[in-house]
C-alpha cells in the first residue's frame, strides 16, 4: 500500500524518473512495448504522463479498450498543461530576449 502511494507521488512529481524506474525494474515494460523502443523514447521526451498512463492501463488480453482511453486522455491533458506552462513562463528565463514573440 505504501509502495503504491510512493510510486503515485513519484509519477506526479517526476514522471521521467518513474519511467526510467519502470524500464529498469518492471517486467510490464517489455510486455507493453514488446521490444519497440521508438514510442517509449518519444513518450519519455515529449509526453511522459501519457506514456505512464498507457503503460498502466494496457491489458495483455485486450490491449487498450473502453474507459482505458479516458486515462490516456488524462495523461495527454497533463502533458499539454505542462507544455503550456513551460511556454507561458519562458520569458522568466534569464537571458531570454525581450523582443521575442
């Protein structure tokens, strides 16, 4: 119970670290991605929440069906919100040109 709560907190705060830990220590990683490296790498770089939700909601019997898409959509929404936050706060970075749009 505590390990699940700690993993959920890790996913919420550091999704890329959670993906690396899942890759290193989980047998589910190989079952979900079946040796494919492109989609997990793209998810690690651009959409870590969506990748985690896909990996958690994937079922070995039926894959992704029904309400599983809601979780993947929630991960996509979290990723879009994170990218929007980065975009909106880009002008606060030291050295960012003031004349850039």
